[in-house]
C-alpha cells in the first residue's frame, strides 16, 4: 500500500462491524458512514445511477474519505485528493517483464562494448539486440501503467 | 465575481462538466449545463449538504463543515459552500478542484 499524504488514521469495516481501526472514534465513524451510504444509494438510484463509487466529507481540519470497506481520516490541508480518490493499477506481469528485459539489455550492451566477448561481430550489429530489448522493455513499462481505478 | 469564477474553473480545469450555485433551494448554472435533471439533483445536493453538517457534528475531529463529494458511476459531484460542481470523475484533477473550489468559496 502506498503511503498516503496527510493520512491520520484508517478504519476498516464491513457493514456495521468494525474490523480494524486505529482511531478512537472508529465505531462512531462506521455508524455514521452506514447511514450516509444508505441515503446516498437511495438518491443515486432515484437519479438513475448504478453504482456509488464512494464519497468524502470535508471538514475544516480533517476530512473523511469512504471507499470500499474502508474509511480514511486525512488532514484537509495536507491531503492529496487526486492520490486519495484514484490510482493507477499496474499490470504486474508487464512490469516485471519490462524490468527483466531492460536488465538483460543492459548486460548485453555491457558485454558488447566493454568486454571482448562479441568482438567477432562488427560494432553496429552488437548494438541491435540490446537496443531492441530496451525498446520492448520500455514499451511494456508504459503499457503496464495504464488503468486508472477508483480507490474510492 | 461570477466572471472571475468562470475563468478560474473553466480555463484551468479539465474534466469539469458544470458549475452551479444554490440559490433559494434551486440550482442555477454558472457555467456549463447539467447532464442530470436539476430538479432531481437538488435532493442529492441536500443530502450532501446535510451529510457534511452531520459529519462535523458527530465526528468532532473534522472541525467546521466545508463540503462533501460523491462519485456516482463516473460522475463526480462536489458541494462546497453554496457551489455545486459536476465533473468527469476520471478526468478531473481532484486536488486542483478541491483547492480551487475552496478558494472560490472563501473569496465569494
């Protein structure tokens, strides 16, 4: 889990039950949240929306952000809302593959230019494979970070 | 004042659909036009306003109420003071939105 800026505490809950809480007001918060969720879902249905993705309440000092089974209490002035509301999900497979390819490319280019092992080949062809690997690796890394999801 | 507001929010915020102001229990568009029926939206806005007030009352550490936001499907609704913003939740930069809305409300 990424460290969230301005985070004061988090409460995990399921229905009315508090699963874990590092705040004293945990139970009160969960009770309150459940009322709000009910009301909001009613209103959402009436307006023709399908899903309540989450909500947050801003106070002058602290704010409360509610997402799937979890409520976060944050410092209003310090919180990074963009980070709090959503995040990019990574496709781990692509990420790992990209890193491995780039690593391989680095080793290959090291062998080609700083050791005599590939002297059989002309200087330019020695660069072809590493360059290709670099490109594919970088491509994979870009593709891996492409899905924006609600944290809420 | 409204012109300044339009400039601030329109020019610099990508993803903003519509900005409205609550006047006498009704929603008046300041910029953009609402994709949702305004008559029905009023109820949601009321819930958000009440929720903000109730939240501050019951959870002491929040401090004075400022506003509340909710994301329904892909539509973000943010109520701060007597302003209501509808946004594309995935496109808008929420940090900027909250910051600018708070500034607008303080100045207005």
